[in-house]
C-alpha cells in the first residue's frame, strides 16, 4: 500500500490500520470473548514497549492539545488516526478539555503542556533521546506524543496511527501503553542510485510518503541515468525539471525526510580547475535555492587512472594516491567555499572510487589524510553487493577511510540482474552494525513499488537492529502491502517467495522449495497440488485484490511468468502421479505438453538498463528444477536414464543456467558469473550408472572465444565421491574423448586444474550411450538421428525425413539376448501405425501393433533386437523412444 499526503490522511490511516491486521467493523479481533485483543505490532520495532493496565476511550470529540511549535505533519497524522478510530470531531486547543479524550502532541520543546501530561502518566520525558526519539503514552484519559524534536513527535504519531483501531463510531476503548523509542543510527533511508530508467516523479512522491511512515529520514537523489547529475552536471536544470525537484524537496520536508542531492562530476571534471569548483557550487546553489540542505558528490564508477585534463596530472602525478589527493582537493573546496558558508547545511557526503572494500591503499590513505574530517564517506561493504556486513568490517572501514561511514547498501537494487525482482528481506547485517555507522542507505530496485517489501525491512533494521528478525519483518511487510486483505497477503507471500533469493538471501523460494522436498520425501501429491494451484492462482488474486497498483505494474511480467510456471509445475506433478499409478499414456501425454509450458513460462521479458529486453527469472533453481526432477522420475519409471542433470560449482550469469549445456542444442549455453579457479568443475549426473560412450565438451561461443576451461581433466565416478581420470586437456575449447570399452559410471565431470581470468561458456556437455545401435529407415531429417529412437532420452526424437517406403523398418539392437517383459514405444505428433517385433533366436516374432502415441506391449520373449515394421500409408515417423525391458 502507499501512504498519501495529509489531505488524504483519513484514507491513509485506514489503509495503515488495515495493513497491520487490526480489527475492522464486522471482523473478529482475534481475541477470545471477554479478553483484550493483543497490542498491535508497531513498525519499525520500538526499542521499548510496556503495556499498562488502564485504558482510554475514543470519544466523539477529541481535543488536540498543542503548542505554538507543534509539528504540523504530526498533527495531520494524529488527526487522521483519531478520525479513523471513530472520533467525529477533532479540535485543536492550547489547553486540555474538561470532557472527552485529550491528545497532547509535541514534546516539551514544542508543547510545554506535554510535560505535565507525561508526569500524570508516570512517564519520563524525551530529554536525552537522539533526534527522532520519542515517548508515546496512552492511559488515564489522555494520549501523549512527545518527541525529542519535531521529527520525534512525527514518529510518535506514526506509531499511534498503527495502534489505534479502525472504527466507524466513537466509544472504542484502547489499551494503555508506554513506548519509549529512538533510532539505532542517525541516517536511515534510500539512495536512488541504480542504472536504468529513473523512477517517475509520481513514484518518488509516493516513496517519500513511504519513508516518512516508516521513520526513514534520508532520500538521496542520485539516479545514474539523470544526465544532469553526470554527463551534463555543469548545466542547469530546465525550469520544468527543477520545479519537480522542488516538489520532491517540499514533500520530503513534510515527511521529515532529508532530501540529499548527489552530483557526480567524475566522468569529466578537472579537479584542479577553479572554474570546475565554481560550476559545482553554482549547480548546488540552484538546488539550495529550492530548499535542499544536504549534498553529496559521488565519485564512483569512474577511472582514476585517466585524468580528464593535463593540469591534474601536472599537479598530482599519477596513481591511486594522486587520485585521492585530487578528489580531496575538490571536495574540500566545495565543503569550505559552499557548505561552510551556508548556515543550515548538513555534512557533505562523498562516494569514493574505491567504495567496495577495506583494503588499505594509496587512494584511501590520501582521502583519510587530506579530506576534511566532517565529510561522510559512503561505502558498500566488502564487495559491490555485500552478502554480509559485520561490526568489525564497519570499524575497519572507519579506520581505513579515516572518516565517519555512511553505507550505500546495494540491496535490493537489481540493475545488475534486471531479470529478477528481489523481494526477500534485508539480511546478513550483524546486530550492532547500525551503531558503528553514521547511517545506512539502501539502493532500491528499478521497480519503485516492488522495492517497498525490502525497504520495509531496511527501515526495521536501521531503526532497531538489535530486535530485528528478517523473516518476521518480511511477513509484516507483506501484511502491510496487502492492506489487511488476508487472501491478498497470502497470494503476495506465495509470489514473493519465488523472488526471495539474492546475494543476501541464499535460498531461493524457501517455502516452495520446502514443499517440493516434502513431496519427494513423502509422496503426498494432493498436498503439493494444492500448493501449486495456490501458486498459479496468486497472480490473479493479486491483480484483483492488492491495493497497490504500482506493485502490479512493476511485477507484471513476473506475475505472468508465475501463472505459467504454476501450470507447468502442476502438469509435471500430474505426470509423476500418472506414472506412479501405471497410467503411462496419460503420463506421456503430459510429458509432451511440458516443453511448451516451460517455454511459455520463460517467455516473459523485462527491459534492461541500456535498452533491450531480458527474460524474467522466477523461482529459478526451484521451479525449473522440480520440472526437471519430475521428468527424471517419469523416465526412471519408464526404465530409461533420461536427460543428464548438469551442475556447476560456479554461479550463473543472467539467464544461462547449467541445464543449457545438456539440452542437446549447441545454440544455447551455460555461462558462469565468474572465472574458474583450480578445482572448479562442471558435471553431468547420468541418473544411473551405465557404460560410457564418447564424451563431448563444447565450450566458448562467438564473442566469448576465450571463455573455456584452459587447463582441465575429464573424470568419472560411480558415486560422485571417488573420481578417476579419463583424459586431460589444455588450450582447447572443444574436447572429445571415447572411454575404453566397459567403462561405467553415473557421474562425469570436467574439472579445472588451474585458475584463469576468463569466465566459462559451455554450449554442450554430453556422453553418448554405448551398446545400442539403430538402423533401417526412413532416414532421419537434418538435425535428428536414427539413434535418438533408443538413446535413453525421450526428449530426443528420431524424426524421419519422409514417409516409410514399402518394406522399410526400424531396428534397435539390444546387445546380448535378454528376457523381456514389455516393449514400450513413445511417439510424438500424429502417431503412425507399425508392427512391433522381437528377434528371438534369430527369428522375428510379433509382439503387437502401435495404435497411439504411447504403446506398452507385454511379452515373454527372450530377444536381442526390436523391429518396427511400418504399416502401408504411414506418415513420417516421430519416435521419441523404444524401450525393451
């Protein structure tokens, strides 16, 4: 849900109360008759909450007792919350009324009368609390909202908004409570700093409302694709665009959010130039004039080995130390000649070029020693996207940079993985980290409304890291966005679970993955069918019930994909069920439907930074793995090995998973997201132990000809633990090797024996079967082979180039004669008719006839070959597999 401006405070308060799951007219409170309902959860989680034994009643007329300096925004929020709770008239006065509920708004510095009201409740005032700290007391026919400053009072009002119920008439009793609360770190908020289409003006206004409601107090305006921040940094804004920025600044101030303007001159600035300093100051002045008081100079994502003007090299020389000195010189001049000369300016912020580690370097040393000490240095942790961040790392960052640290936390930003929504919680940040920092800012996704789920959890952590629990906060975020609608909340949880994984949350789709595991462990098909039905239906539920249309627009292609994946996974489940029940015809029919269903699920695209589109990913490694595992189970029950399962110890770059190196298509490929090290491997699970035919490893691709294992060894194993070498290879992108006859294994892998700088592309990694020969006709069409009819993989199809001619047949040699129980023939497309025979003691004997796409013909013969004699007038055959067992 979104929080609206004061003129819509009533609607906003209703939505917020609903979002916290409080009771509404006609709904049960969740408490047994005669018992008080539980105190609603306040978010962010307060530092201290104590229940009282007394109560207050929301009367028809409520008096707001205020001072001359009481914060107007806090009054707006409080007034809306009271009206939502049933008050019909809310009046403002400088003194308490004799009758009705009195609500004191403002701490002693804003409203002197609040001191006595706090004393009457036996509560300590907000003195000594940091900015944003506040006391909220409910009891003895009064409510007191007392902030350490105006921002604290505004935050107290946001807490009250969540505590008061939704009622359509006065008379509701509210339980007494005492909240004493303050933030863990001074600066808490969001930096719009991603690459790609910047947020719309309307989305930014909505975000500022959201930040204020969640007690975040900083928004950094730094979209990488705003040309007036980077390429055109010297140029003034057009009047229309400047007016929009002013509207954002005004909205931010109303919401107690510090609007920070971040100008990035590093692509072209001449650090030593007086004119460049003036250009920076002039640009800042135009922004100062519309109300901005906080400024930043990001110098990230630039080269500091190439100067933009000869004068800089002449002044400082070359190298990292020279770059640090030049940047410190420029920033110090801005700090002293602009920031220091403007009363009310907040500390200057900067992003160093080395923003992603704590390794000492000449560059960092220069900044530490030469940059003015009151400048805040932004840092992303260890790595551009840090999976974890610790107290020790923060202390080291402060030490190595020599300045207070403001984190630029690259979560949930997705410009580097634009095919994903990152809907999991803020995670991996150690308790106590917030207290070591000047503040924490989170870089959000290209999708502003979808970012709110993760940003809700960021607000929770940055306010009270000691009591923060990622899963609890995540659940609360879903509840809020669902607006109190239980069905929408459940659908949002199911959908968001499939986009849970990230560098901060290692497990993708944890709840769905657990359901799949339970099915494979226990075999409860009906239970999993319900889970998948719910998953596939979730997009429709969200589109009809979720009160946040922006989220639906942001997530549109992922919602489409979820619907399609739900159908594909449900079909795969039904296929397994039919196979286990012995209904081979139904199972084969469903198996043939799966490729198109999966293709559709993968067909939805989104725009990526820089233009073009990329297929969206959803539940990757979980949904697709279940379909693959279901196919493998179907094949196992058929009695064939099926397609090998491909694996890699490296990660995946974009939409190029390991499965693509075993799909039989050289045009697709697996692409790693990093360079192999010694010991890195890619592998194949052949599903069961069998004799190995020729091994083919085709690596590299056009445009990435060096992306192959430069030094490696092919190995095989029966159990995946003990490995034996087949052959070594060096300097070759194409490796083929035929093992000695009789070599059996279930697992084959290619392992790097040395590290390298290039990444890895594998077009195809395959192991041919051994001991089965297919002959006869008609000949296969281009791209197909006769052997596909009996290669152990029903996904490969022998496609005849023409209809059979008189007397033509297809013969599968089985090797040594064996007792047979049945011959199963699988066809695709329009099935053809044929007589099925087994060669027994040198004589062809009839087993039965093909009459459909699936035929399982029982036999008691002992034979060494199977023959299909095509019936006269048959169309061109399409044989997926001939199985004799």
